[in-house]
C-alpha cells in the first residue's frame, strides 16, 4: 500500500529504489544503460476507487525501464513494482520486429567521437576543405527503417555535419551537404559513408545575438508589468491544481513530458488523462536526406529535454513552478528545476453586450489557467501549453520555435525547400503531434459523433436555398473512427455522455475543434507512413486499454512499422457508450519563410475542446465586472 497519490510523478527516491530492485535481479550488469525510465500508469479502477481508509492507495506503483547493453545491443523492457519490491516482467526485444530503444544521452558524444575518427568520413571532409575538425559539429539523426540490407537491424544513427567557425556562431547556418556517416552505436564505428554531392557550405553569419547581425537592441518598447497584488486565484497542493471550478493533477514523464489527470469542472469529470505522447517531424526533400524524420517523443524523449524556466522571461505574473525528475543513462535521478509553469492570464473579453432596448452595457474579462513546459530537441524548441478557461473551454497550444533544420540550397526554384539565407535552404517539413485524450465526459460511458455542417439544395422544404443543417454521424466501431478534418464542412467531433443529459434532454458533451491542416503527406506506401501510421488520420477512437499508451508503438526507434494506432484498432472494438480514448493528430505543414531565419518566431498549432450542452446556459454569468474601470451598467 502507498501513501503517495498513484498519479504523482515518480520521485528521485523511487527511481533509486527501482534501480536497486533491477540491480538485485541482475538486470544492470555493466554496460547496461537506461534508454527510458518512468512511471507506469496506475491501474485506472484503483485510482477511480480512491484511497482506502487507513492503508492508502491500492494501486501498485510500477516503474518501467528500457535497458540497452551498449556492448551487445541486447535491449530489455523491464517493469518493477515498488509496492512489492520485485521485478514484474522483462522482455527482450527482437530488433527486426520491435526496433531499437530510444537514443541514449551518451550516444551523442559517442557519435561525435567515432565520426571524427573515421578515415573515410575524414577524407570526404578534407575534400571539402575541412582538414581541421575542431570547427565541425556532428548531428546524430535517428535512422528510420528503409529496408536497406545493412541498415535495418543494427542499432544506428545517421550523422550530418555543420561548421561552427567560432565559439558563438550558429552552426545550423553552415551545413555540410551531400555527406553522411552511418554509425553503428554498438560496434561504435562508422559502417558506411554516403558522399553523394558537394555544394558550397553557406557562409553568412546567422548568430542572431550578434549585434552585427541583429543591429542594436531597440529601445522603444516600454515596460509591461503583470501584478497580482492578492496573489493568484489557483491553488497548487503537491501535484493537485484547482482554479475556478477546475481541478486536475499534474504529471510528468521523460518520454511524453507533461500529462494532466482527472480533469474535472465543478466536480464533473471531463478528461481522465491528457498528454501529447508522440510527435514526428518528417522532412520532404527526396534527395539524399530522404531518411530525415524525427519522432521527438518516441526516439529522443521530449520530456527529458525540458527547460528550466525563468521568471520574467518565460512566464509572467504570479507563477508556481514544479520541478521535473527524470533520469540519466545510469538510471540516476536528475532534477530539472522549474520545469513546469502554472499561472493565470487575462485573456481579453469573455462576453460583452450593449443592449439596444434596455440600455444595459456590460463587459466581462476572460481569464485562463495555464499549465506549460518547454523542451529543446536539437534545433527546435517546443512549448506545450494547456489552457483552461472560465467558460469551460480547454485548449492545447504547441509553440514551435528555435532554428530551422538546414541544408545547402541546391538551385533557384528548388521544389522542396526555401532559400532563407544566401545558399542556405530550409526543407519543407511537417510537425505531426498526437494528443491522447482519455475522455471522461460525465463518466466513463462516452461516444463520439462526427458533426459536419452543410447547406441544402433548393427543394420543397427549402424553396429559397438558405437551409443550414448539421450532418451527424455516430462513430460506433474503431474501424469507422479513423477520420480526417474537413474545413469546408466545419468538421468537429463531439464526445457525448451516453448516461447524462442536460435540461433539453440532449447528451452532455464536449466538442473537439481541430485545425484543418493536412495529415501526413508522405505516400501511404512509403517506409515513413508505415512507421507514422498514427499521422495518416486526424482522429482515432479506441476502447480504453492500459497497454495502449503510445500512438507509434512502445518502441519507435527503428521500428519497421505497423505499431501503435493501426494495430490498436485492428480488433475493431465497440466504442459506443464505452470507456474510450480519442487520439488527435494535429500540426502544421511548415513551408519555411525567410522570416523564420535565423531564429523562428513562435508558430502556433493545437486544438480546442469546448463544452457543448455540458452546461444548460453560459456558465460565466456570475463573473463580476472588473472592479477598477467598469461599472455594473
Ligand atoms: Co518547422
């Protein structure tokens, strides 16, 4: 039995005791390393049952470790029970079926060392004029699976090089194109060099913090200060957060980053669990770098790279921070101070009306609770912001910023990239995120309706052709629920309670409003589409299954494909009136602009969940007018 809440993130002490249990079981003989180490989801029924009277929670507290022997490549998926002090299960991966464990921290240094030591690669660099490699930075890129005989079984990465002419230079501005080293991470050597073409290394200085590039700082922006003299309106008790009728618990994991649990509004459940458990960034240049596609979550572990946030820079106002605890390659805990930011923001007008008949003029301010974190994965930086509004709206916004991935610009009018500096190209790419939304709208029994809108042709019931209707399709089986957005029909998906009705006798519900952006553009027969099957649709609905956590499968790195959502839905389960999970793919197809260089202004994407007949009327009538400037009208 445990006293800690079963949804709390794993603590440093828990990581250490889990490691102790694995060591005693003989799983950690050197050189075994942790490619991932995190908390397994607690049993849902035990969580919903609540704590027992004296003995604490009945839920078994379990840690999961992805272990790699860096000499043999043997990879083991191990689960330990902290509650029972024992190893629960181990499974050895079959690389041909399962792929490889995620990239280790130590892989990056290893890659730099062995690449720079390889004679073939050195010769190719020397031909390009780089004898001295002290200015060269290597970039290890996950390999994917392309069916090439010597690529697809070994644990490997592909390596590109960048020139960093001085200590503060922006190396991404100076790609060495046409040359890649393929590194075997177990043999610890380069096993292949591809040297396909030579293009001049772009030379322009892009150090965006160099006064010679940016000019003097502007002095015309006057200060804006956010003050909350009475403190914030939320309360944070451990990982339990509440604000204006909302309540939820905050979780964090090295792989998926921030997660939110048991989100409820006015004591009515809305979401059991919400997170962004996968993302892939496929690049669209077919020449040479056809293999470039990062699964930042499943291959690199986006949570592990969470930033420490700084007050006044990253978040404004009365902030509450939470630290995150992840682990290093040895399974030793590492604390990321101030990783998660909780604050509230004024968000303009909530509602407003000046009545032509009764003369009443009233205005109310919207406000939102923000739970966020930022992560840096290589060249890109991603902010994940969950917003909770006074009117019951939930929004997820991803802020993409940082540095575009670059290559040399091959020729004017190139079809797959934008020239962003002289001779410097930013290839077209997509950012495909997957949100896992374990919905719980007024209880576990939920169903999903697809709602389109359309006009109607002129006819006997519509003589002037002005009719507007909703076209509602109930998605009753998993096979029917792989759906795409349709902006021309205003397509939304409504998650309804099959047990509770509002005062109009209609099911209480929340509606998912997607952004109408393309799904995965890679050919359905491509190696990438097999591995990023989740991104083929904007919506999937599955019956809840605790083993179905990761939309591209448990093991993403060098997985040959077919894992994750396509496999989850193959059984075609009933999803009508069941405990269901929505999986929403979203994100931009990024055609880089010159203005995205040398550092990219934040590009936003995400989705919105709005109460739809969840309440019987506007739930914010009781919000008081702002005290300082507005009268009661
Ligand atoms: Co982009």
